[in-house]
């Protein structure tokens, strides 16, 4: 495979990933190679006995892909974004204001969750977009690709928010 999948991931814009919800939906053919074929291309490989995570590092962000150890089934993905990265290129959703502009343009409704030290926005595709304060401004730090359905993700975020306000 010689890094072809790693190179393909690098071409996926952060905004496309957020609004499509899963890495396979962003790639031509939507096929994720087998776990063993991907391991040599990953910058990090770690696991807990039940899951194995492959991490691919790029300028300003890292893509994480989670697989089930038992049979190598691909489960979900996420993207970590360096909030303080000044040279990681243009990311239109780097701030909540940018996210609102993109969502409005795409006709996508956002549901906000204020978790005190983190702002999380839930998209209809069950993606979560996370912002933390950096230099007095909310900055993008993580995009959690769709794993659970919208209602389960929403319930989980609501439980966290309720726990904070209690």
C-alpha cells in the first residue's frame, strides 16, 4: 500500500470530515483497508486489548482510527486539532463563528452543549465538534466522528451537561 491511504487522508478537508461524519464517507470508494495493512502507515499504534487505535499525524492535526482487536473491524474515527497551531493552514471551522457560517451555508442545524471548559456542538449526523479556550478565544480541538446515533450522542452530552450544572 506504500502510504496511499495515509496520503488519501491528508487530502480530506476538516470541514468535509465534520459534515460527512466518518472518514470512509470522505474517501473515494469509502473502503477502509484492513487493520494489518494500515499499521505500517500509522505514526502511532496503541490498544487496550479490546480496541486498537491507529494515529496519523499531519500539520496541525491527527486522525485517529479505532478498530476492534478481535476481528479487526473498523469502528469509528476522530480528528484532534492543535488549537495553538499557527501554521496548520486554513480551517474554516477553527472557531464557533466559522462553524456557524459553514453550518448555515450547508443548511445544517447545530445543537450546542456548554460543558463549562468546553463547548461542544452536535451535528445531525451525530458528529461532535469540540472547542476549548486558547488565548481567550474558543478554538477547535477535536471532531468526534459519528459512532453512536444522534439521539444516543445527544443523551450522553445532556447527561454530562446535567452533571456539571448539579
